[in-house]
C-alpha cells in the first residue's frame, strides 16, 4: 500500500459491510457509524482490498489476525463507550479496533506484546489521524501506572479473567474479554459493582488468538 486513498469504491464496499453487520444484529448506530468512517483496507496490503470488506478475520503476521468486523462491532457495542471514556485495549494488533474506539471519542491506552506489530501501529495510526497511547508489554498485566480505566477490552482469548485487569477497572466500569480454551472462548461481559464485587455474563462462543502473558497462556 503506497498511499492512503479511500475511493468511492472503498466507501461503497464499506457501506455494504456495515449493512451486513447490522443485519447480523448490531444495533448501536454510533458503533456502526464509527466503523463506516474507518477505512479497513488501510490495514491490509493493497492486493487484499476485497478481503478487507468481507466479514472475516484475516492474518496480519506474527501469528495474529485482524478480527472479523462483526466481532469488532459486537465487542465495541458491549463496552457502551461514552465520549472521553478512558479505555484500555489489550492486543493492539493491526490498530483497526483502536481506531473504532477513538472514533467513538475514547481516550485509548493500547498494549501489544508483539514488537513488530507495536512498531507498525504506533507509526501508521498517527499518519491516519488517530492518536492513542501505545505500549509494548504484557497485556495480561494491564497498565497499573495508568489505572483506573472506565472500560477494558481484551481482543485475545484468555484461560481466565486476569485479576490485575479487574483491579484496574473503575467501579461502574465494564470489561469485555473472551474466556475459554485455546480453540474457543465465551465472550464475557464484566461489570464492576464495588471494589470486590463483579457481575459476569457469558454471551456466546467466539474464536480468538490466545492471550499470552504472566496471567494468561
């Protein structure tokens, strides 16, 4: 990809993708509007523009993927992002999900364990006009120096909910994390109701790459 061009064709493909996601059950119009603004093909090599607007995950190197658009929309909808929410994202990956959060007005702190992906997203997102705070570290440990967070989003499958992340969530905050084995996980929504109390809801099966770290695989 030599330039960041967003043509009428790209916008048309994106509209079709948003229509497909809406038909699959996403109802939050703010999430859909944010996804329509972010050119997903910017995160793909030029030869794969058609795949960019299919509702499918796609490899991005380093054993990672850019998540299926429906999954991005589903997780984002669960977070109930409000303007100026302080959000911790675990697993920057391509940076696509990061951009969606930023479009919704969040202040994003994003962690990527793979240095190659970290360097790439830290370079590309500002060129696209998106400003986040990037960290290359163990996502399962969160960012205690920057806690607490209004919302925490984990974009990799974990064997359990890392206690460190629960500690870094504000009272009243929301954590969204896929929890299960390395093949399939249950999307889990956690509301922090007090310092020590949490409401957890399992919302169905998904498949993510595994979360690596001291409190993960």
